């Protein structure tokens, strides 16, 4: 079927959205191998090759102009962030990330030194989280930068946490404050538009270090997983909040066949985020 066939009614991607598209493309998929414990539908796929531990596998794609803007994103920060967003998926399964492979597509406007910057950030993330960068692939691109990263992790068989385990009367918790990364993005976009209108204007970013760091250099919650293990606490369900509280808590509700109540005044928001909201 041609993507330009005018005789066939075509559904716009925007009608389904990201999650609707994933559900449609993967509907009916069933594991063909006994080693596949969990396929599509969680933060990571789960595989078992022995009686004691599970292998976790996750992948994220970052595309220039969609997921990042190099007008205000340093390549070193981008490399760090590209690793961290994948590590976070492994931690959301109560696991530990171990190995990483990276696929990179770049156009000829990127110099070798620019790619050095990206890899420096990625290697720094791997070093900080104890992950081995074990391979990957590179290719030319006609449309900017394309990043695909896969991370392998592991978790004990009896400690894996899925999205479908929530129980009645569970307490909903988040591991930090919400909205800061989004406010950082809005701030950067605002200053970009000012710059495009008048390149002589200097960006007004002073005093907003917190929200900018949350957007440009986020961290995965390795510390929370460690604290839970030390306290011998195992959540009934977990998810990586990358798409916002409202959409991600619904994933847990749908897969656990439960409802939820969110109290707006209990949602943790940093004062720096609130100040920007009032501007």
C-alpha cells in the first residue's frame, strides 16, 4: 500500500495518538518463546533465562525537532538525557540497568567534535549510573539528528514490578515534584522566540536553574530504588512518568483494572515551578 494512495481511506496518526497507535500496531501480539515473560505494554520488556533473575529491555527514540531542539540543547546534555530516560524505564520495573547500545543518525552539518560532545554526555550518564556502553550503530541522515537507545537491565524474579499490580486502597506516590521539566521547556521556547525576533537580545534565564536542569539534564530515580530495597518495600505497581501524571496514572489504572483519586492540592510542585506559572 502506498502512503499516497488516494483511493483508500487513511486514518491520520493524530486521530490515534502515540498510545493508541502503539496499541493498534501491537494488538494480538503473543509471545512465541517461553523466555518472553512480558512484551509490549510496560516500561520494559521482561525475559527470563534462568530460575532466579529476569532480563529487562527498553528502547527510546529521540528525533531532532520532535523531542529536542539544538537551538538551546547542548549536545553534551542531550547525550546525558538520552541515556537517563532509558535508565528510568528500567528503574520503573524495580530493576537495575546494566548495558546500553546506541543508534545514531546524523546529517553532514554535524562535525566529529559535535558528536564527541554527545558521546561525552552519554558516557557520563553511563558512568554515573554504572551502565556499560557496549555497542551501537551510526548512519547518515538527511533530516538532522536521530537517536535510538536500547538498555538491558535485570531484576530478581520475585522483585519485578509491573503496571498491572495496583490494589484497592493503595497510596499513589511520586518520587519527586511535577511540572518543572515542562516549565523549563516553555521557558526555553519563549526565549528562543525572542531570539528569533531579535538576535541581539540576551536570553532571560537567570534564577531558573532548577527548571532548566530538570528539562536539559534530568536524573533517573536510582536513589529511590535503593531506598525501597533497603527498607524491604516493594510497590504493587510502578511507571515512569514521562508523559505526565494524568496519562501515566491511567496506564496503571487500565492495566490493573482499578480507578484512582488524585487530590490536586497534594500534587508536589516546586516553588520555582509555581513562580514561572504566575509569569
